C-alpha cells in the first residue's frame, strides 16, 4: 500500500497539495505543527479540511496529527509570527516581510515529519514550499530541499522505506499556479486560513493575505475569502496594474 506524509498547515498552498496527494495515494498522513504561532487558527482549518475529505470519501484512509512544538516558542525571538512584534503589511518582496521569518521553522517541521515518515514506512514526504517563498525564506529554496532530502535519506538508511524521499512539487511554481492546481482537485478555499493575524476574517493587508488575493486574481480562480480590507492588495500588486 502506498503511503504519503504531507506537511499541512491549513493554508492555501498546503491544502492544494493535500488534495493533489490524496488523489494519488491510498494512505495519507497529514501533519500540522503548533509552534506557538499567533495565527493558530490555521490548525483548526487544517483539522476541518481533513474531516471534510474523510466525510466526502467513504473508506478513504487519511489521518491528521497536530504535533506540539510549543516548547520552543519562548525561544523563537525576532519573528512577528511568534514574538510580540507587529505583523507587517504589503507584499513579501518588501523588506518588512523579513520579520515573518521563524528561524529554522521548516527544518524543525521537516525533521519531525521525516521521523513520522519512517514510522509510517511512507513512500514520500510532501512539503508545499513554492517559488514565491524563495525571496524571503531560505528554508524554502531549492538548495535547502536538496540537502534536507540527502540528510533524510542518510540519517535513516536501513530504516526508511526503500526509495523514500521528500518532494516539493510546487518548488518552482508561483502561487497563482498553485491556485490552479488546487482548483483542479476541488480544494475548499473558503475553509483554508492564511492570515498571520488570526482574526475573525483575513485582514487583507499582511503579506500572506496580499499574495493570496493576488494569486486567485492572476489564476482566474474565484476567491471566496472574506478580507477586512479587500482592495489593499491591488495597491501592492505590479501584476494587477500591468
């Protein structure tokens, strides 16, 4: 039986990834992480989306775990996602968005997910990092994915399933391309959560809200998201004004 592990935040990219993988594997283990992020609302979104997949696909074998990493939260200083720092506004390419970097976050999550993959005897571990992340986040770049793959295989030789590896199918895709993939696999966009503030609605102004709104528009996919400020992204988008 083929098994995949998917790192699943509950956001737009990982939801598209989960639905794509769910259509390709007989067993899927969705793994989310609670590292004390201020937008923990994404974890509730993740749980609800997995529940929906289960309800809609009788007999499907998918399960979901939320792994607590909150013990490291007090030590993750300097990020607006985990520290008492104001969340920036605007596009990720702006300098202010550097404050959203959580030091070594993907390394921590992938390390735990690799261990779970060994336990599950999974064929592949999927991560949803994409081209739009490369500018700000070092642990979303092709070099990082290459080396973490090598480390996973070397560090689990003889224990991981033969041929086990990490895949990042969106690594060279823009977010708008991911929106098209997700649409193809009936991803419930209205259930996903991206906003860094974790309020009642998406704020519409933080970097991930701006890129979310722009991605839907570029992809020509209907955006069901409720934004407190639904026009702000247009002021930051070079594509919209092209």
